[in-house]
C-alpha cells in the first residue's frame, strides 16, 4: 500500500506539476522535460546519493528497469532534456554526498522502492506506459 501511494505521488508530480519551465516550451515539451528530469532524479540522481554499500543493489534495480522498459529508457537517455536533468541535480547530489551514509539511506531506500514499484506493480507499469506515450509525442 505504501509503495502504491509513493508511486502515485511520483507520477502525479511527473505528469501534472509545473517546475518553472521556460515559457517558450509547449505543454507537450514541458511534460517531456518534467518526465525526463523526475525519472533521472528517481534513478541515477538518487543512485549517486546512495551510500556506497547500497550502490550495487540500486544499479541492479535500475538495470532491471531498463531491461523491462528499453524503449522508455532509451527515450529518457537520448532526450534533449537529459543533460538539463543531470545539470539540475548536480548541486543537490554534491550537497547530499557530504552527509552521512545514515542520513542518505532514506532517499536511497525511497528511490529503490519507487523503481521497484514501476517494475513490479500494475499501477507502476501503467504509469510507465503513460509516460512513454507522452515522450513519444
């Protein structure tokens, strides 16, 4: 139940919340940028925040996600908004890496939980399908 609520929160924020995008972007492009940014944050962004002892297990989860959703993963990684996502997270990652492993563990656990929900639950699979459809436009 908790994962389902977390998943819904992630999907709602990805699909519906504005994140101060440039005015010249169309609604479709804003959605794409937001999806790419939030999915980068939920995967590789949080991976970089995880304590070293958790990195390998999180990498495996991301690999499983990319195997399950190869087209979606390719669109994310090849998006013109990918570098924006990387750059946007860089300062946050650097700040978080200065914290103790113990204080970073909740974010790591949250990221793992979200990605596993996207892989293993019907709601998660539907969410990825909805995001894929938006990225294909």
